[in-house]
């Protein structure tokens, strides 16, 4: 069979790393007896600066028929970050009901954690971030502009369906992992939204008597992620809290150049979209030195989502093999290899 994949390389290093991910995925598909048919879209901040929009008005309709989307990163000096977020990422995540942002982190061979002395096992966890509502809401506004009483309101939206489905997804994941879920809350400070989140967490937890559940204030949880990461496995969090915790989780393990993520529509009704956690890195864009590992592992998540577990595992194993050998490494890994050299080494390690 052949899967239709939409590629959106985006800006900066998004372009460099997406080419390498494609190289690796194509090789994995060839070896595992299926096809990937790629269609590329130039949607980006670069497009925005030429045309005034991140994507065409019918962008969502264009992507709907694809089996999955592989996105690089968007972001360009001079284009405000809210343009790329609200002009592309958020509309796609919402139109395709990609209500799960899944960010697995683990310490890869040949890399060192800032938490020296921790084993890979202790540092393995997955952040399940709510991706469709919560604190990232457009509701609100500025009032009494220019007057002494000027103020802004920024509303959060938590729906019963939205909170239930993300928490249930986390528990389902925990069943096949270490059987532990920790929920990020802040019900002492946020007195409407977070008590509601906690209430639904308790209801869903009751459906999973074999999964150990706990909740933790997000500030204490951040500290725990650094001091006692071994106590965490599946972490479920609202949109804002999950955004922050997942970058922290990536940073305490292998760093941003190694962290994959998926925006997932669990029923498979719409395409899911896979993207590395890192951004377009304007500081190193165009130099051919970006680390492609995060995007390659993002590609492995895409294959897993398509049900191609064998090919997905092969990609992960190939990455681990090349990193363990250490002969081909980009500058962030302490080497001198280019993005393309590391991508090719991973593709070659597939066999
Ligand atoms: P960033 O992740 O692009 O870069 C942070 C630092 O990490 C930089 O020093 C960069 O060189 C380094 N880095 C990141 N990925 C790397 C890789 N693969 N290999 C080696 N080094 C790597 O974050 P920053 O600088 O905050 O954002 C830059 C732009 O990217 C902004 O416009 C931002 O809005 C956008 N962005 C886009 C995202 C997306 O498309 N989903 C996510 C995060 C940021
Ligand atoms: Mg983020």
C-alpha cells in the first residue's frame, strides 16, 4: 500500500531537517514494503512575507485527503510568532481535531542529560498536552485603551468533552507503559478552570483502577521533573502547562534537537500532523548544521501512527545506532557533520 503524506517544510532549519526525515522515511518504507507519496506545500512565514498569508484560504481542504502531515517548523525574523501560530499551526490543529499533542522524551545513546548521572530508564516519560482548547484561546481583549484603567482579559476555555478525552488518552497510554499518570494542575491559583480539570481527572481515574494516578501543581511538577524525573511516566497537562512542561522535559533529556512530537487526531477521522518540538532556529538556518534527529524521530511517530510499527521501530533503532557510534554527529552533539551527513548515516543504518 501507499500512504499520501503532506510535507510542510516551513522556514529555517525546518526545511533542512524535513529533507532528511523524508530520506530516512522513504528508505524505511522501501525496506518494509510500502510506499510514501509526498506532496509538498510551501506554507511558511516566508510565504507570509510574500503573500500576506501563511497558507491559502482553502488550506484545510487541501490537506484533508492526506494520511498524515509532516511539518518542519515555522518562524522567520520579522514575522511575529503569533502570525505563524494563529495563521497555520492552530487552525490546522483545530480543523483536524488534533486534540492530543504527544511528546515522548527519552535519553538517547551518545547524548548526555543536563541531569548528570540519570539513567535512560529514569528519564523516559511522555507529555500528553491538550492541544485544542484551554489557555490558548482568542477570547478576550484590551479595554480602556490608553486610559489609566487600561486592562486586558485573556479567557481560557475548558469543555467537559475536551478535558475528558485528553485525560482518557493519557490513561490509555499509561496502561501500555508503566501504569502511572500524573496530572498538572494549579487549582490553588486558577480557581475555576483547574478545579474543573481536577474533578474530571478524578472521574476518569476512577475508570482505571489499575493505573496509579496523582496530581501535582505545575510549579512543583516542574521542580520534580528536574529533581526526581524517575517518579514520572505519563504526564497529562492543559495546553499552556503542557507546552511549558514538554520543552522542559525535552531539555532535561537529550535537548531540543532530539525531541519529536505529534498532533494527533485519535479517531483517525482527520490527518494527524507530526512536527519536531524545536523551532526554525534562525541562528543556525541555512548553514546545514541543524540536527535532524528530532525530525527523523518525528517521522517515526508518523509511521507508528500509520500502523507501520515495524518501520517506525527500525527508524528509532537506526537513530540510536548512529548516535551510539558517534562517528557522524552535528555540532550540537559535539561533532562536525552536516545535517545531510547525519540524515544519510541514519538512512544507511536502516540496512
Ligand atoms: P528554536 O527551537 O528554533 O531554537 C532554540 C535554540 O535551539 C537555538 O539556539 C537553536 O539553534 C537550537 N536548536 C533548535 N533546534 C535545533 C536543531 N535541530 N539542531 C541544532 N540546534 C537546534 O526556538 P526559538 O529560537 O525560540 O524560535 C525560533 C523560531 O521558531 C521562532 O520564530 C519561533 O516562533 C519558531 N518556533 C516554531 C515552532 C513550530 O513551528 N512548531 C516551535 C517553536 C518555535
Ligand atoms: Mg513550545
